[in-house]
């Protein structure tokens, strides 16, 4: 479903702060796979999502979605088949518009008659039904401005916006990290149910190693703009958080050692 | 009474300007300096075509001219990445020459002998038409913009002003939305200029100087009365604000010792004060907190 080939991205090229954010990264996802991504801060996880969504263009490499080459496609064109939820609950919704208006906007992916009134009664009925499945009592607040909702409620609305028209690819970027633990669990549960129900091909970034292993079908660790390891199936079910932590620590040390060696060789 | 009727007529005609300003200033949150140019563009296109004997065509042509000016600004901002304020200034400056050209090289044109819209109705005197037409036009366009901003495209435009990234992430072309809303906004501004030219019976390009501040003042006065709630209320309050603004100006010209040429300064001060109120409130609050802190220490 998703095929990232040799993705390479360098920021601020030719300046003192030149930074290789994606370093010849390769990743392939089959249809219906649910991949969790872990990795230290600055590893390039969000940058990978930005590349997939078209926030910037790659310096090298190709991105294919469902067999179609989207490497040079405009951001809003790609959004037709990609849904993305950010860590920041403010990012995914328009605060001064109501829940139903936000959903109606997201629904343009499937249905768009520019000069008909929006949201239509039929749409509102659909939205109510879908949001009721979350069990957060949001179906009675369809005319509430999203800015008045709590972070967890906003993330739930964003998640529904991203899946109201099932996307070919769902990207979740630490979407529960800004929430309190109980709310985070609730939003994660909704996420899991939605992905299951619509068989969504999903990439989820998380800093929570336990959820990275517990949720989804495959786990990938990123470091320095590339994929360090990629586990699935039995190998993954045999892996504990401790195993991951060890691996993680080892790799960080290794990276530090490499840096030190680099410094010494320069000196 | 005459003063009231006069400000009603002008207030409604400039109310259409306020609708346009509300779109750029409040819905998109981008103050659009094209306004000064597109108001004069509407004014001069309307005057030139009316003088040639087509007062109705003049109105439509003026709106098209305004829409064109707005889309130029929109394209400069989106396609060419020029700063929004600067884009407006560029279009406005360019329009200055175009407007003079439209009026045949002179900065003003008299329509005294031309058949304006206001003389067009056999069953209405010109005086009556000068009240009836502004009411009809303001109501018509108020209704149209309110309806438009409840359609799907209108909703997308509102969302662009609220959270651009989210709109893009919903697969909607943000740039197209912006260009469209600048067109609509400036079409209304030009329409206001077009009606004013025919209403006054002459077009004077210099009358567009400071017109953006006039529109902003109307929007702000309207919000002071109705509060900031929904677009529907926003549009209604913009027109209401324009009516009140005209009434204040009429009173001021009549009774204040200030000469008429001081009016723009007065408007500028009103707008600056109104826009400064949130910051002033904040300052006062902080000052009070500091004092409170001292008292406790
Ligand atoms: N637009 C940008 N311009 C310059 N540097 C960037 C940009 N986006 C990301 N980076 C850099 O790329 C690196 C990876 O960032 P990111 O992908 O956000 O990391 P994370 O894995 O924590 O999500 C960071 O060092 C960040 O500073
Ligand atoms: Mg990140």
C-alpha cells in the first residue's frame, strides 16, 4: 500500500546547521498493516510523516501510495487519501467552527458540492452516528465550537475527521502524548477500534514502548533518519519492553561512540 | 431628519464595503490593502460606463473589476508568496494608474447629465430611489453573503481563516480558497464604490483614500454592539456599524468645529483605539496584579 524508496531529505543544506533528517530510508507497508514507530527525539519520525504528506519535497527518493507515485504531488491532493492526527490537539481542528462543520470539511474528501449548504442534514446524521460510537457523548454537542472541547475530545474529533472517509493511509503522530493517562487510554482504544473496523493501513508514532508493542502488527525503530530495526510476527510477540529498552540503550551508546570517534578523528 | 436619511443612505451603500472588509479582515484575518484601489476601481468603472449610457451594466462591470483586482492580490500572496500586506499595496498602486486611465486620464468625472440607476425607475422619484435602492442593495448582498458563507465553499473559506493546516489536511486547496475570498471581498468593495459614484453623481478617485479605515471602523463599531459571535451576526453587525459610523460622521460634520478634512484623522483614531483596547485591558490587568502583589508583600 505504501512504498517509500530511498527517501533522502537534508534541511538547511550548505549552512552551518545543515541536517540530514531522512537518510536513504526505505519502508514498505502492506495493505491493512498497523505499524508503530518508536525512536529518540529528533530521529526523524515526524519528518517522515511530513515527507509522506507532502509538507516538503524529498531531495531524493520516491513515495508510492497504492501503486501511485505521489513523490511530487501537492499536499492537499495527497490528503485525499491520507489522514493525519498530530500530537497537538489544536492542530487538527478549526477552533471557531462547530464539530459538525469540522467534520463536514473533512468529508469533502468524499462529497463536495461547492454551492450546496453545508453540513447537510444527511451528513449531520452520519456524523452523529459515527461520533456516538466513540462513547464520549459528543453526539449531543454537534453544534459546539471545537475550541470549547477538552484535548481528548478534540483528538477524538480529529480522529473521526481523518477516518470519516476511510483513508488509504492513516498517520498518527504521538496523538495521545498531550493527554492525561486516562484520556490517552480512551483515545487509544477508539483508535484501535476505528483501525480495526475499517481495516486501515496505519503508521503510528509513539514514545510509549508498551503501546508500541501492544498495538498494531509491526514495530519499527528509527534513528538518525533511517530505520534501525523492524520487527513483526513472532519476533515481535516475543519482545518485551525491557528488550526494546536494552536495544534502544545499546544503539544510543553505539551512536555516541560513533560521534566520539568522529570527533577524535577530526581533532 | 434629513441628516438621518442621508446617513441611512450612505451607511447602507458603505455597508456593502463593510461586508467586503469583514471577509478579509475577520474571516480570513488578513487586512487587505487592495480595498483602496478596488473601491476606486469600482467607482471609476461605474462612472465611465454610466457616462456612456449603461448604468446597470456599469454595476456588474464594476463588480467584475473588483473581483479581478482581488484575485490579483490573492495570486500574488499564494502563487508568488508575497507578503499579504505587500500584495495589497502592489495591487492598490497599480490600480491608481488603471483608474486614471478608466476615467480618461482625469481624476474625476461628473455624472450630472448621465442617466444613473437612481433616475431609472419611472414609478419612483430620484429622491425616493436614493433611499429605496440602497436598502434593497444592502439587504440583497447581506443575504447573499450570509448564504454564501453557509455553503460548502463558504465554510472552507471560514476554516482557512481559522486553521489553514487543517483545511489543507482535509484535501482542500487553501490557495484557491484565498483567491476566491479576495475576489468576493473586492467585488463587494468595488460594488460599494460603483453605487456611491452613481449616488453622488460624480466619481472622484481621491475619495477612496482611507476607505479601508472607514470599513474597519464600521466592522469594529458593529462588533462593539453585537459582540463577535457567528458570521451571520458578523455580517449584519458590519452593516449596522456602517450606519452608525455614517451617523456619527454626519453629526460631526454638522456640529463639531472641526473642518471636514479632519474626518479621516478622527476615523483613524477611532480604529486605532478600538484595536488597541484588548492590549490596553491586558496592561491594566497586569498593572493591577503588580499593585496587588506589592500590597501583600
Ligand atoms: N522544517 C525543518 N527545517 C529544519 N530542520 C528540521 C525541519 N523539520 C525537522 N527538522 C529537524 O529534523 C530532525 C528530525 O525532526 P523530527 O522528525 O521532528 O524528529 P522526531 O523523530 O522527534 O519526530 C530534527 O533535528 C529537527 O530539528
Ligand atoms: Mg515528532
